[in-house]
């Protein structure tokens, strides 16, 4: 915690924070999700960890921030009785949906990127529009986990070789490599076109992975992202339909966007519609590991029927009422499609990011820091929406190499003088070599320079790129 900031909390008050979600996903020796790493972190940072809810008559040590861990809360009827009167000053959640009437006067953090589930009026709902408390998130911790799961979904069907059939025939001894391989023609991922809708942390990670596989990547995002998209070797698209035109794979990563009370829908509802889907190549693949609503289920149904789309992987929230068994959530519209299009759909319950243990633990640790900083210093990191009166904005933080390169991250990266000196030497060496090649008077002189210095040129280029990536200095600046 930054010791240069002035404490603004009340030393005579015991602050209470409700952790209403899992903060560890691996199982311990008792077969329960292990929250010990975050518990230890809270205690190391001068907080107090309590396993369970705060009793009404609890005598808590003042001047401390007390974290109450109750991860089994999920429904409004469970949450409202313990939150509607401001019984807790702040909260940390991941997938739990907070009711509008729940009150947290010191703020809330969502472990993850989107904040659509943060419905408390204390900060003006999921967009953080107004309110007396700050709304925050922990972007980037699960970005790579989500992107890797999206690529896993793609690699199940492309390259489209029938691995299971080959396995079965090999096990039966019913295969001759020289004679039978011709029965299994396939197409590789390299050279195919991936359309990515959105250039946030996850969208960029998916784009980078697709590029690593040799795919052509076309990205639609707001126009101010254009120069950064082009700088990383991607193609910029002016609309979702433009990105999808001629694409073999489409992966949206826009988030839900703002909620419109007049329509009852989010801004990015159905951003992937029939026009977008029909612009793709026939036999396209859709991977929606963002939010279920961003793909129009009816349009997907029609394109699965026509063959325009041959496979779709959807990762969206699904909730089940414990008493009635009734299902709800954005996955519901896709359930009927599974019956109509057997074998063409893979449906996951928003598990791509929310089942990765390290991401959840590290995100929870940052959430603890953010809540602590809010309470003690009125300093807000990773603000979503409006900054409430009396608070200061501490800027954004993402893990190394994910998301924007901030001025703070750049300043921190160049504090290592040895690394800075190495980068400077490589830049000077590259500049000298390229200048000599560019000034060569004829092709013979240029070819001689390449023979003499080509290996040095490429090695310096590779080393420079590796250093920049290691320092987390590749990506958009903001």
C-alpha cells in the first residue's frame, strides 16, 4: 500500500467487507475450494479474515478492515436481507449478481473485467453511473485464460481432421499410413481469417494467439484503436460486418455495454446479427466466450440451418432456481438450438475464465488492495464509470503484457538500468545496420552487407522484440 498517501479512514471504526464469491478454485484436502492464499494475503496486509457472515453482535477490532467470506450467496433473496441496510461497507464478487437495493457505501470490486452483475445503486448499477461509492474491476487477470479457452474451442474443429476416427482405426490396427491418409484431407488454421469484435484485453489476447497460429486477423473496434491495431500487424475493420466479411472464424469481445432501461437491453446486445453472420465464409465458426447476448441466437439458428455457420461455441451464464428448477440467464436461448443442431454446438456455463484458479486468486488479491485503498485513502484503481465526490483516480492496472501500456507501467519498466542499456544498444545497432543497407549504392553492395551483417541484424531485432514483450511494453498506449 502506498505509504505516501494520507489516511482518510476512521480509526475508531471497524470496516466490514463482504466477499460473496469464491476466491480460490482448486480443492483442498477436504474437497472444498481453497481460499487460503487470499486469506493469508488479507492477514499479511493488516486485514482481518472471517470465514462466514458477520454476526449482528460481533465485537470487531476498530481501525481494521474485516473481510467476511461467504461464497455461497447468489440469489437476491439471499443477498438483500444482509446488504439492504448497508450492513457491509464494501463488497468483492465475481459472478454473483448484486441487487439494486443492496448498499455498500465504500465501494465494490468485481473480480474480472465486465461489471454488468454489479447492480447496486451505491455506485449507480453495472455501469457505475453516479452513486456515492466507486465501482471497480480487476481487468486482465483472466484475459489470457479466456483467450486460451477460446482458441481451445477453435482447435477442436479446425484443423478439421477426424482425430477420433484415426485413433480408433490405429488402435484396431486398421490403418496403413501410406495408403489411408488420403482418406482424411484437412485444412490448417494458418492462412484462415479470424474476425475479432472488440479490442479490449481479451479481444487483443485472442487476436495475438490467432496471429501466432498464422491466421489473418481483422479487428473491429472504436476508431481511436485503429493506429494501435495496425501497429501490431492486424487489419482494422470499420464495422462488425466489415470484420466478418470473408472471415472463417468470428470471436466477439465487446462486453455487454451500457444498459438501456427503455429497451431493456444492453448496448451490445446482438452486435453479431444476421448481417454479420451472413458476411462470413460458408462453413464459418463462431466462438462467443464473451457474453451470451452479444450473438443473436435466432440469427445463429438460421445460419446453422443454412450451413453458413458450421459450428458455434458459446460460453454464457446459466442459473437454476433451487426450488423450482427453472433456468434463467443468457444461455437459455441456446438450449433449444442444441436440440436442433446436434453436434454443431458447444455450450459452457460462462466457465472460460471463472474456473481458472490462479486468475481468481490474483484477481481477488488485487480486489483486496483496491477496497483497502478506497477505504483508507479514498484512492480508486481501475474505476468503472463515474468517480464519486471525495475520491481520487489512481489510474488503471493490468498484468504484465495484457492491455494498455500506461505511463506508470512504462516508467516502472525502464527503472532497470541494465535492461534499459541493453535496449538502447540494440536500437542503436539496428539503426546503424538498417541505415547502411538503405544507403547502399547498388544491389551488389546491399547483398554484401546482408551477407556480412544479416545474422547480427536479425538477432538484434529478435532480442529487442523479446525485451519489449518481457517488459510488457507491447500493445496500445493509454
